[in-house]
C-alpha cells in the first residue's frame, strides 16, 4: 500500500518542528532589542512547543527593519502578515507572525 503524502511529511519533519525554551527566549529578546512592541503572543504544543505566533507594532520608518528581524529570527517556516493603521497615511503597522519550528 502506498504511503500517504501527509505521513511522509510528518516523518520528514518529525522532531525538527519543535522549539526549546532557549529559542523562544531568544526570539523575545530580539523583539525587545529592536524596540518592537509585543502586542500579542501565543505558544502551542505540549510538552515541547511546536508552534508560536504573535503580533508586534512598529512605526512606518522601521517597518523594513522589523520585517527583516522577524524573518531572520523565526526559523525557516514563518508567515508574516502586515496591517497598516492610520488614515489617510499609515503611521503604525502591526506585523502578525506565525512560526512552526526550526
């Protein structure tokens, strides 16, 4: 019987999809070091987290740097969504990120 694609993917990813406490602390430190205001934070998975997400707030002048910092420090599989705030000119941005393991 042929192996299902989802079963092969689970075997391939296996334990690579987890975070240890040190990695999560490092991400929080990087966010704080770069003056990214943490608006929301969530971690899932027991006994070892395999998914975390959050939202940070940044002004428009530092948007590029904030996106770069998130992309470089959240692992290979990261999703970043951008929400502009301000009418008629966006002056604050919220970046929602999701990361699933390193």
